[in-house]
C-alpha cells in the first residue's frame, strides 16, 4: 500500500464524517456517500482506528483532514447516546450475520485464498471496532453480542493456521496480533 492508498482511505473517512450528522438522524443502516464505500458506523470506526494509528504517515494536509473528520464524527454523535447504541446494535446484528455466513462459506472451501479471506474479514474488524465503541462510557453493549462473537471466534479457531498478516502490510501497526489474531493467518479445511 502506498501513501496514496492511505490518503484514499482518509478521503473515504472524511466523506463519511461529512454525512454522519444526517446519517445519525436517519433509520438507514447503509448510507450512500458518493462513489466511496457506503457509510456505516463500523466502516467509519474501522477507518478512523487504522488512520489514527498511521497518522504520522500523513502530510500536514492529511493531518488536518483527519482532525476535521474526527471532530465532525464526535459532533455528530454528541448527546445521541441512545441513537448511537441503537444504530451500533443494529449494525452489529447485521455484521454478525454476515460474518457467520462468511464462516459457513469458508467451511465449504477446501482451500481459502488470501484475497478471499482478506475481503471477508473486514466484517470481523468492524465488529471489533463497534464493540470497542460500545465498551466506552456512557455506552452499553448488549451481552448477547459478546456471546455471539465468541461463538464465531471458536468456530474460526478450530480451523485456524497462524501465519503472516493477511491485509496489506501498511495496516499492520494498526492491528496488533494479540488483539486482532484473525488477521494473522488463514483458516484451513476442517480436519486437515
């Protein structure tokens, strides 16, 4: 990944932050933001997490854009505790279903390609970011979410083969192996 890829991801994050106020007022889960990825809280938080981890790689203009995006996000969610909790739990339910279906697809594959897994694991990263947000006061995470994540993680661990970081190496500083173990390896065939 190059700095242009980092700047592109920052641009998507900034576009999402621009739309966040309207998004928070809506009942829509996947919000269109022009030509970039659709806005969800998980998608925004994933980008914010990794771009903040790599903020030193940004030039002055990129730093300013990052700071503006984070401020706009914080303003958009300010004093919207119940609204944010509702949207996050709705997205967590959708992402957990998506991740569970992806795990089922993996179980049917004899060989899982790096690219296929790297695309699908983005849901798991977003789940982690949403949980992290809900575990900071004043928010509350429903305990059933942790139970479902743990069930899916056990499912994946039964077939897990630790190896190299699965995403582009530029993102590695944002995702330490102890917390993001599912980004360091690939699942194999059950019983192999």
